[in-house]
C-alpha cells in the first residue's frame, strides 16, 4: 500500500506584543498638531455640507411652491379664456392692415463715415491731452 501524504496546515504566528514606534517630543507635537488641523478641516467641511443640504432643501421647497403656483395660474388662465369671448378679425381687415404696413417707408439709417470717426477721435485725444496738461501744472 502506498502512503498518502498529509496536507500541511499553514502555521499562524501569533504576536502578542504590538510594534511600538518611538517619537521625539517635537515629532509628537507636530503629529498631534497635524491631526488636530485635519480634524478641524473635516469639521469645517461637515459644517459646509450641512449648510449646503439646508439650502438645497429650502430651494426644493421654493421650487415646489413655484410649480404649484404656476399650475394654479395656468388653470385660472384657461378658465378665463373659456369665460371671455375673443374677437374674431375678418380676413379682409387683416389683409388691409398688412397692406398699410407694407406701404410705410422704411427708416434710413445714418452711418457715420470714417472721416467723422477720425475727427471724433482726434477731438477726444486733444481733450485728454489738455486735461493732462492742466493736471501737470
């Protein structure tokens, strides 16, 4: 008969003593300061997130109120349209109005010429130079 080899179980090493690191006094103070700064940063971020959440909920309540008001306004407009009769304008009057609008002469635009712009720039430049001289003494 052949012998079947036994499976070996992994050996687990138990350590009772944790590893300690030794810090100098100034290093320990610096690490404590860094930890406190990190905590304060996290608290300020948490505060900002809380305020943001409050603002978002307020915004959503305002939006839902606006949506409700808009729906009510739309319903009242539809009701008003159904109550009041609207004037129907005959086609011949509409055509007459269109013809009158077409007969009107278009207004001509007056565009400044390049010479006018150059003269205006020159006068502005002289004005600025005069003000500079008056400030200079």
